[in-house]
C-alpha cells in the first residue's frame, strides 16, 4: 500500500464528485454509479470489508454502518441517505482547512457507489487519545461554537448541503415530511402542526424520568 498514491487508490472516474458546493436540484444515480469491474483494488477492498462488517454486526443493537479500514473511516449506506452527509462533511472540512480556530474535522478522501446499490464515504480517520486532557470540556464547547458560527451555503435551502429532507427531533422519525423552500415555509408548517406538537410535549415524560 505504501507504493500507491491517491490516484492509484481512488482513480479519477466519471462518478467521482468534485469539491463543488453547488447543490443539484436533482441528482441521478447513474452519474455516480460504476460497475464493480472498474473500481480500484482499494475500493474493492473497502466494499469487501463493509460487506463483512454488515454480515457480522447488523444483528447487534448498536450496529452502525461504519468501519475503520487501512487508516480511513468509512461510512456506507444507500446513496440517497449518504450523499447529503458526504456533501455536508465536505463543506465543513473545506471551511476548517487552514482555519487555526477550527477543530480537527475529518477530510473527505472519496465517495463512490456501485451498481445503484451501496454508497461509500471514505474519510480521514482521527484516532482518539487514550487519556483526555483536562481542558476537554472547554475544547468541546469551542468546537460546538465553531460549528454553530459556520455560514450556511448561499445556494441551499433548509436541510443537508447535498439536498434531501431536514432532520430534527421535532419531526416524526427525526425526518421532515417535506422539503422547506424557506424559513417562512417552515414557520407555516410548524404553525399548522403546533396543536399536535403541544399535545405531544404535554404528555411526554420528563427528561430525567427513570434516571433516579
């Protein structure tokens, strides 16, 4: 592996997405998909490792579609759900690059799909330190504040950078039922569902129930 460069691991191909932040109104799987016989050896190894992880771990309650492989952190799943995560991660990592005040944000190395099936997001792996420094709470607070202060892309609406539905605990199953074109559209929706939301909050158990 040491004799290979990034072009060997992730060769330039028609499906490989660039670092543009422009959000397409519609994205087509055919533009991002490749037959398995055109993938690099490293990409095939990623697919095999994720398949193995899925078979061995999916029955566990804490199962997550992510693995650490060859010094990379890899998430896998359907293209429709993973593509917005890819674009959001890429946008944040690009803003963090060269910003001395930014936390260490994993860089995106590659994103690919195979035959309209699984998608794979290959990122930098940041290994956790065995012992936490004393100023960890302050560092976490600074990182969260940095994320909160990030400017929103100029060409997106409410939701992920790569398109798709907004996610928040106020929505059923944490996913908005429709796309909101503006803050005003979201406000109109929330005003309509507010009676139902009020009843839900009124009968919800206290946050600390069962912890004593």
